[in-house]
C-alpha cells in the first residue's frame, strides 16, 4: 500500500514537472518575442537619429578637410602638438607604472 502511494506521488510529481517545463517554455517564447519586438521598435526609432548623425559627421568631415586644404601649416602644427601631448602622457603613465625598487637597509 505504501509503495503504491509513493508511486502515485512520484507520477503526480512527474506530471507537475512536465507541466512546469511546458509553461516555462511558453513563457520563454513569449519573452523572446517581446524582446525581439522591442529591439525592432528601438531600431526603427533610432534610424532618423542615425541618418541625422551621419549627415552631420559627413558635413563636419568635409569642413575639416577643406580647412586642412586651405591651411596646411596649421594642420601640421595641430598634428605635431597632438603627437607631443601623446608622448608626454605616455611617458607620465609609464613612469608611474614602473616604480624603482625600494632599498631599505636596517644596518
């Protein structure tokens, strides 16, 4: 009698687990569909901003190129200054990372 009761409980638990797996699969599919729809909506909403940004970058790039053509000496000065600033910053970062070993003597 106890074995039959345990077997019926086990079969009931298996049925519940099967139902939970089915429910979980359905919820996962719903969540996937929702996220896919939201991502699609976000992409559609972002398209005008991306187009506007692309136009802006293209126009600014053309303006910089025109200024560089008109003033080559200024461009070379800016590039040289940026390069020197990069060297100085790199040297400072490198010198901070490589501390000399401490020499302490107690005698």
